[in-house]
């Protein structure tokens, strides 16, 4: 019988491990044999459950981390509402340009900036390819048509500076059109500011390695794949060409009345916090919360002039630009 004496040890019976049994047809007791295949299946099931548990814990950790970041942004988002109210009450107009390479964090920052804003008094503008009619117009005309009315803020997700970087790199404009733009845009912006428009020019800077990592994530994640365009795919191969255009743009279009502010965006959250600080510092609005830190982090925020100096020093040292 299963479970009976199996052998003797010093005259005493030693019991073997009892076998698992089941009730067979006719009431017979049938031993169940657990083969190697079944054991392997159980081990795989345990491993799968453990991996699912780890994945769930990671998701919870990520959600808590994101929640913490959202909480940190909220005081600045409250200040942005005060800024918006100031513009409305005083009939002021504000334009914020979000420039930078693909996957540099422009869109995510814009979403955080506008999350709680009054939709009646702000617009996000992201213009597509010019129409045939626009091709025959003054280049800046399609952008001027989107400028804010009194009491409104307009955020350009890429702007007229397409002609300084994207268009010449991809051959979408002629060398003369590119040069004419660089010669005329500073005067255009000076007139804009002189007439009362508050202009903030942000350039989001990211390394080649970080851009590749973000592209890979877009490609591998079905929820983000829609963000990956044909131009994005070429961005890594054209990195050096974009860098040359970036240097030229900053060198020739950074001006005292319309300066560039560089946002280091390897850390998206810190980039968002500091972009908000730069925007808030551009307007002298009422009821500012003086307990809040409005000073941009010098590790994240650099002036356009300083970025040009850093790029020139790097070129002397390494023989080429990197960012």
C-alpha cells in the first residue's frame, strides 16, 4: 500500500513519501505521477506570475513618481493662471516659441503649461506644410495671421524658425530664402516687442544619444508610434547638419530685445519646471507667490549667447559641434 514501510533502518521501518492519489473508476485508488514536463510547466507559471507582479509594482512606482512630478508642477501652473489673468486684465499679448530638435520635449512641456489655462485666452499653433497660396506670400504672413489678440497668449509648437533649421536642412527653401530670413527676422521681432508683444523664445536642447533613445521608445511602443515621422527617422543621420544650423540661428538671431533661452531637456520634468519659470519671469504680473522659487536652474537654463560660446569652445576643442 502506498505510504507503507519501504526499507529498514536499525531495525525501524522508514516511511517513503506518500504518493498523490485520485479516485479512479470503480473506486480504485490510482497514483498520480508528476513528470518532469508538469514540473517545468508549474515553474514557468510561477515565473510568469512573479514577472507580472514585478510589472505591476513597476507601474505603481511609475504612477507614484508621475504623481509626485505633477504635484511639483502645480504651484507654477497656478502662477501661469495668474499670468494669464494679468494679460487679460491689461490687454497684453504674449507669444512663446517652442523650438528644438525632434523628441526634445517641446510638446510635453506645452501640454503641462496649458493644462489648467483658460482655453478662451490661449492657443497652441502648430502649422503644417505651406499651401500653394502661402508659398506665394510673404514668408511670415501665415504666422502673423496666428498672432494673439489683446489678452491672449499664443504658444507656437515650432515657429517661423523652421526657415532657420528644418527647411534648409531638408532643402525646403533656397539658400537665398534662408539668408533673407536670417537678415530680416531680428528687425521683425524688435518691431513686435516695441509694439507691446511679450516674446519668449525657448530652444529645447537634447543630446544625440537621448534623442535616439526617445525615437527607439516611440518605435517600440504602439501608443507612441504615431509620434515617429519620416523626418524623425532622418534626424539622427542629419544630426551634424542640424547642429550647424542651430549654431548659425543662435549666433545671428539672439538679440537683447528678443533673446533665446536654451532649455536642457535630458530630464523632461526639470525642463518643464524651468520653462515655466522662464515664462513667468517674462511678465510682471500681480499676486506673485514670493515663497516659490522662480530662479531658473543654471544647469538646465542657458542664454542663447552663452550657448554660442559653449558651442564655439567645443568646436575648438573637438573640431566639431555635438549638440
